[in-house]
C-alpha cells in the first residue's frame, strides 16, 4: 500500500524537522523579526519538496493529485501531549516572536488513516485504524482521537451499522457518550461527491467572472436538499460574465422555490455598482441588473430609484421594477444595514473565550481539494484588516494533501505578517491531518467537543 510505505519509512528513519522547524531554523531559533512572506513560503515549499523527493527515491509512490507538485509535509516526532496547539508569543514590543514548536507524534496507524482519508480512500482508512480499537495500549495518549476518527470515517462512508457498533464500544471504553449519527452527513444513492456539496458554505472569489460558474453550479446542487451559503464578502470586482452567473444563481433559486443564504451582499452590490457607468458605451445589461439586484438585497429603495433613472438614461428603456427579494433568498441583518463588517469586530480566540459562529469568522466550504486559490484569495481579503483571524472549519468535511499544503503555506505567510490564526472545530479526521501536516505548530486549533 502506498501510504504503508510512507509510515514504515518514518519509523525506520530518524525524525526530520517539520515546516515550522524550518521557519525557526532560518532565524536561529528565536526570530528577531518576522520572515518575509516570500521567504516563509519558500522555506515551506522547500521542505515539502524534500519529503516528496525522499519518498520517491525511497521507493514509495506519491498519491496522484491535480495541479500541484507539493504533496506531503512530514510531521515532527517530538513527544507532546495530545491536542496541544503551537503558540506564537509576541515580545514586549510586539515585534520579536518566538515559536514554541509542538509536534503530533501521531501513532503510525492514525497517520496512515489521516493520509488515506485525505486521498478520499475511506475504506482503506478504516482498515488502517481497525486493529487499534482492539488494543488498548497500542496508541497511548491518542486512544480517544483514534476512536473519534474511526466514527468520523464510518459516518462519512455511510456505514451506519459499523458506526453504531463502534459507538457502543466507545461508550464502554471511555464511559462517555459518543457522537451521534447524522443522516445529512452520510452519502446517499446519488454518490458521495454530490453529497459533500450539500449545504456548502461557498466563498466566492474577489473577482467574479465566467470562472465563477462552477461555484454557482455547486450552490445550486446544494440547494436541492438544504440551505447553502453564498459568501460574497471578499468580492471586489465583477465583469459582465460574472454578473450573468450571479443572476443565474439568484433567478434559479427563486424559480425552483429553493433557499439560499447570502453573506456579503454589501460587497457584491458595491462591486457591481463600480462596474457600470451611466451613459457609457458597451454597457452590460447584466452588470446593471446585478447592481440593481444588490440594492434590493440591501433593502435600499431610494438608491434603487436613483440608479433606475441612470439605467433609463443608459439604455433608453424602462428599468427592472423594485421588488422584494424572493422569499428563498435570505440576507443577514448585518448585510441589510450596511453590507460590511466593522474592521474592529475581530472574533475572539480561545485565549479570550470560546468564539461563536459570527459573521466575522471565515467559513471554509465542505471540501477543499487542489490548489484552492480562490478560497485562499478570499481568506486573504478577509484577513486584511484583522490581526486575529478565525477560520470556521465546522462545515469542512475533507481536505486533500494539495489543499493542506497550500493552507500550510498560507498559515506561514500570515504568521510572518503578524497574524494569529485560529481554526475552529475541524472534524476529527481533518484535525488528525492538521497534526500530520504541522499546521497546529503555527496556528491555534480549537478542537471539536466529543
């Protein structure tokens, strides 16, 4: 098996520095000043390439993934207590920074299961973990996490019978209630690929053009079963093709009687308004229609009437009439008031109390696969005016290796710019992957209860 070779190689060879160790080593342990974003990213990429090269020369094949040469970041192997997050502590003047490195020291069976699930191989991941459940001393310090990951894998694989059997044994073993089965998380007959998109919180990229058609299709698939979220908070520009795609989303939701929740309506309306010009040549009807629709989302009737006059001047026809947005398109109260979060409304971290699922937290989608450039671009826009950046992982079902490597690079870059990241409650299988990748060394991870 591909990943058995990888974990066996780890047990045979001396431990190597992780990505966070590379960052620390570049500055002699304690960093007198933050690394530049370019240098931090270079060091991380260099470490990932080194591990990939060693795997190839050692005879292990690298799992295939699209559009990336960075596959694995080897976790450090210094013994630490389970679930201890790495902390970045600022000096007296807020400029010196020391990184306390902690490592996952995950048992090889748990590492292998996290790797297999990241590669969307649920049954092999379950098979890798199964022997550990019968051996109480096999994974000291990680027994509970092993069982919780197993329950996650049974849930995501749709194996309710095995889930219930493991739940009974979990309750007896740990004398506490296990997680409960959730029918909405299990794949249905349509296939797991479509089910993962159900209820997705989709963050649209900063520039809306023809490429956003894929995101629109995902949201429309999600709306067939339950309420998805379209987050336009990071949008700064819209062209005619992008406006047409967004209108297709809204109009299809309305005609199908489905439900869609809209975040960042103010940002969308502002970007659409900036794309039009009264009386200008080659104006797009779609862009103008979206600008008017944005004002409907915000409930701004006077601004709508004013822009309608400009529409008449530009196209010499009657504009679309004012109508309340369809009942199925839900807009948050914060968006209706002004459309923007206040820069000072940073979400709290676990250092100042448990964060809530506030509008100011960046919500990850159900699945992160590949280079995730659109998601990272949106995350950067979200973090621009924040020093404490909360990333809500509660909807995230799976993150593959390429996406995890890209996320690690982004964490390094943001930390180098003095930003503290908090990942809120990833599921147990994703949490295990974060430990393998070393993300917990550079960012705080608030674990899910259970």
